[in-house]
């Protein structure tokens, strides 16, 4: 992002009952705080903020699902900030053998300065944040993926500026964790969001209702309608982690929900394509679109690093 310098702001920071500030749901925060994080991201990416501000700090990363971008960007980000990140995978941790979230939170809080967790149930992240006395960051659940959508917003702002009131986003495909975090972001930042999802695969009714009440958000009937005049066209896999056994049924249901050149032709002439990755070329997006001139998916992936550094710096310093 090129505008507004990073400012220090306490506005909109969510505090769990454990007393630490957390980053687990975009709707916990107000627009001032989300903008503060985006400005901090810009300062880190440009090098305006450098050095080793997290020297001596340690982050625990609990991964109960696979990851490439989230794990690597967070570990590299901690190293670049002068701190240390340690990986805790289900296969070799006691949590993976059933140790409670509460005991894990209480023990890790004695060792580390913050915890990032990727898991299935959102409630598990909420419980971890409640019981831990250190900040907790949501690295993806079945319900939400807030760090990714912050990187997507930052990538959109690099292209179109940070006047989010002028942004128009089309979500095409599953009403999943990514769609939910886009809805939460729209409700806070006020951009236009159109979603085209197959029948039966729409977003959570509560998240949708809250976003519709707060902003310019609508479900539409087709990918072409969603993409009409959009500045950002985005999608995600048809079957998310944990839904592998639904792949065949989903391939049928989502067949008309592919982002192809015809869909992109409906968008604004300057429109960009975003995808959180990993992508399935030929399913939710064609190779021509994701590997074409409008795609910004690798800038988006790079921005995961700058965004997580901003979140870590804000929560841990
Ligand atoms: N986009 C994203 O979260 O990627 P990973 O699953 O590789 O972390
Ligand atoms: N919706 C996808 C996102 C992966 C980054 C999943 O949950 O698997």
C-alpha cells in the first residue's frame, strides 16, 4: 500500500479474557485498527520499519492442518523481526494425542510470547485465546482465514489505493472460510462485495446477515453477475482441507463456478485476479486466468509475509 504512514493506535484491538490482544476474527476489530495494520504492513514492506524489534521473543505455531504459505511466512517473518518461531505439529505434540486446549494454552503461555494456530474448529481458537495469557493469531480455521484476507486487502490496495469505499470485489465459488473473512472485511471497511456460490454452498447465514447489514454486500445468481465491473475477482478451491471426501460431489455442484476468461471479461478492464493458493487449475480457475496478466497471486502470497510481520509486531511489541 502506498498511502498513510503507520500510526500507533489502540482503537479496535480485541482483548480476550486472558488479557492479551488477539487476531482471530476480522469482525473483532474496527476499520481504524485494520487500516493501522495495513499501514504497518506498508512500512515493513518498504523498509521504513526495519531492525530486530522482536529480539528475544518467541512464537509458538500450532498446525493441525497442512500449510506452506502460513507456516513459512510466519517463521520467516519472526526471523526477520529478530525473534524465533517454533513449529508444533499434531503428529509429534501432546495436543495431537488429546491434551486439552486449556492445558496447552496455560503451558505455552509460560514459555512463549504469542501463539499462532491453524486448526479445524473456530471454537478451539476462541478457547485457546481465552485461556492463554499471550496473544493468539488465527492461522485458518474451517470458518475463517483472517490473515489471508488482510494480505488480499493489502494486495488490492497496492493496485487500487486504500480508499476501500471505491473497491468492488467478486467472490466466486464456495461460501467457505475465505468467503467468511471477505464478508467480515467488507462489513468493517465498507467495500462492495458480490458473491456467487452454488446452491447449498453459500456462506454462513449469520456472517452474511451481519455483513449485509453493515455494507454493500449481496449474493447474486451467477459468476458473471458477481464479476460485473469488479476490480478484484477472487475464488478458492472447491473442497477445502477436511472436505476431501466431498470432492466428487463438489466437482458436480461447482462446475459452473469456474473463473475463466469469460468471467474476467465481465470485470473492470483494470481488474485483478486473486487466489489464496493452493489452486487447482482447471477446477475453480483456468490456467489462462491464474497464470495470465491480471493475476496477482504471487504478489498476494508475498504479501502474506509483510502482513504477518505487521500482525506479529503489533501484538508482540
Ligand atoms: N493461503 C494459505 O493459507 O496457504 P497455506 O495453506 O499454504 O498456508
Ligand atoms: N479454503 C481453503 C484455504 C486454504 C488456504 C482451505 O481451508 O483448505
